[in-house]
């Protein structure tokens, strides 16, 4: 006797075949929120639970962020499954992050049955129109026998060229069709990304440009980096004694402890580094798109033609010369490009060697904690206290293991890590920073959960109160799946970035940016985490050490840091911004 959708021995459900294809592509975890439109796929996860695990998330946005984090950490597409309509639209935020961050990802969307299509059936929508601007490819699988073909193409598309997200739409009736159980012929082999090597003539031109330069600088970042690529980039920098800066939120591309490191080119950039980029005579951009954040609103390098000579190395031919007309454009994947660069023969000495040392000295001065004024506030007991964020970050640097994964979403709170934390990163054998260049709030918590699930390493998340409230419920996902992370929530009762801009543009006219009212320590307890609230820097080290100890028993910890809205940036207070605006 069989159930209505059970398959005879010689066949299987299409939903099961899809799961087998994911296993063939090396996927061990998929993230999602279950929906009735893809029950056959969920049954496939049950059938193959010893090889692949479905991580049941609390919101599709959180699931998509977890898949995006998986893509960053593994270099292979993170997989997210959602249902049609509301599920798909909720997941769009993670898809947009994967697109702007050049992260490989595959979003699988359960759809209405084929016999109901184009009638605006329950939760039906036009996925092609909706996702076309934030996905490399959007396709629908109508023939169950072609599932292996579509999965293989999705993985190839997500990884090749500029990495990014792919959407596959799965009609409900297709997923319950019976297909022949012949994996050896139906399931295509594991797809590996294609390597595009640098043109030898272009490399000779690059060497000539270096020999003619007096003030060169390398800016490294973007998607597609591997440990091998990062190590090759380091050897290239050492051979030529080049100062290296990392692009916005790709701070683990080059070891921040290296004597050639010049800092990160992003929000809140070191003024000395900004000046260095502007005054350089040769910018070698290896990997980044050179978007708005990395170029300081297209001012560090003026678009469409920078005053500096520009060598732009990128994995996508479509990206090269799209925004900036480069003096030399090289289409190459990062693994191949960096290995090409390291074999460029360098002269015995270079004109900028002393300047490279100065660049590193300026970076080290920038990350040396400056004394901040005591910023008083009242906690529940009415006692004043103060938080020194540089000191907090230095304690993280001291106690977090070298291979810890650090995650964050968007907000001014992240600037403390960007400025003061030094990432070892890929050159040491592992990726350690997962952060959205898209500027999306809510990434940090789910990314940290995914990092612990996938790697087993310590996962540390820094979040603002507004940032945490976007996806904080994913701590429940961690608890349910035996994972744990450490979350530091900076609670200042406001959307800090927006409040800062309000004071700059409309001083003393606060509107819509206040969000006080949550007790995050108590909320964490409800999700199965340990929760603690602290009001003074002196309390932090003991709580951090206790949180690290709890990870041995798979219990996560949320540390709520009550902080004054005055501590708004790494360079000044909120009242100083207001005063400056009023004086104009």
C-alpha cells in the first residue's frame, strides 16, 4: 500500500531528485521557512537527512541572510527555500544583499501549480519581473526530468564571473511528478567555478605602469576570493612593497596585521588614507566593483574617469568600464588574477617603499584608541555609567579566537569594529568577516547563526538595537538546531545612523528615529540564550569570557550594552554634529 505521492521502487518524487541534486553540488545545509508549495522538497530533506539538513528559520529574510552568509563563507552558493508570494518577497532582502555583495546564492521558490498559473491564484506573482534586477538569472522548472540541468546551471551561474544570486521557481505540481531513479545519468556532477586568467599582454602593461609610478596603492575586495588568492595577493604586495587597502566590508581580504596594510576604504575612512588614495598616481583595484561606499560617493576616484591611473581587475567583463573607464581593464577571477600578479618580476627597489611604511604607520595610529569624553546616562537604578567602545573592541581582539567569524548588519554601531578591529582573514586560512556592502539591516544575527552551524567556529555578532529588532528572532533558530553565537547589542534607543543624518540636515528636529522600549537581555532568554545587560565598560570582559565558556555547552549569549546616543560615531558626538549644523 502506498500514500498518494509515494513513488514505486523504480521512480522518485521530483522534490526528492531536487534534494539529491543539492547534495551532489556539495550542499550540507539549506535555509528556509517551510511552505505548502514545496512539501515534496521538504520530504526529500527527510529522506536524505543523513546528508543534508534543512534549517527551519523564523522569517524568510533571516533565511536568505543565512544563505548569503553561507555563500560568503564557503565560496559555493548558499541555498534558501521559500514559498510563493509573501515568502518570496520577504526573501528579496537577502537576494539584494547577495547581488550587491557579489555572493553566490540560489533561491528556490515554491510556486502555484501549472494549471493555476496566470490567473492571479493564491499568492501568485511574476517572479521574473520581481527578481530580474537583483538576480543573475531567474528560471522556472516546468519539466521534472530537467531538474539536474537547472540546478547545475544555477550553481554555475551563481559562481562564474561576478558571483551572485540565481532564482529557480518550482511549480507545486512539477515537484510531485515521478521521475526515473537513475542518479548516475540524471544528476549532473558537481559544478566548479571557471577560472579566467589575466591576459599576458595586460600583465606586461601593468608591470610597466608600476615601474613608472611613484605613489601606487592596491584596493582589494569584492566576491570570489579564496585562501589561495589572498595569499597570492600578499606575495604580490610583498614583492613590490605595495600598500594595500581593503574595500568596504571586505576587511579580511588582506591581513590587517601585515606591515603593508593601509586600512579599509569605506564609511568613516581614515582621512589620511582618503588623502592617500586621492593623491596616488596608480590605483590597482583587485576585485571590488568600486561602488559608492568604497569610492566615498565617487569622490576618491572620480567617475567616469579618475585623475589617478586606474587598473581595474574584475571577474565580470560587464562590470569593467561600466562605471569607471580604466586605463587598464583585466577580466580575471580572483584566484587566477592574484596568482598572475605574484609572478610579476619586481625590481630590486621601488620608489614608494618608505611611503608604504608611512601608510601602515598612519593605519596603526588610526586604530590606536583615543580618549573619549565620559558620556553619562542613567540606568534603571539611576546610577551614572559610561561605555568606551574602543576599549570594548580591543577586548574582543584580545579574547576572540583568531578564526572567529565576525558578523554585523548596518548602522553606525558597526563603525567601531570597522575602525578598531584587526582581521586576520583569508591569508590565515579562513574567512572571518561577514557584513553587507548593501547596507542592509538585520544581517548580523542570522549570519552569525549560519556561521556557527556551517563552520562550528566561534561566531560573534555586533548589532544595534534597531538592527537586532529586524531579525533577532533567529536566535530561536540557533537554539532549535543546537547552534550558538555571541551577540553584542548596542542599545541607544534610536536608529543611530538616521538620527545622525537628521541632526546634520534638520538639527534638533527628531522624527521617526526613536525606538526605545526593548529589553534585549530578557528577550534573548526567551529564545534560549543567556541574556545580560551591562552599563559600564568594566563589566564587559568578564561577561565576554563567560559567554565564550558557555559555547562549550552550545548555549549562546546576548550582551546588551546600554549606550548613550551621544556615542554616535568613532569621530565625534551627536551634540557636536548638532552644534556644527546649527552654526551654519
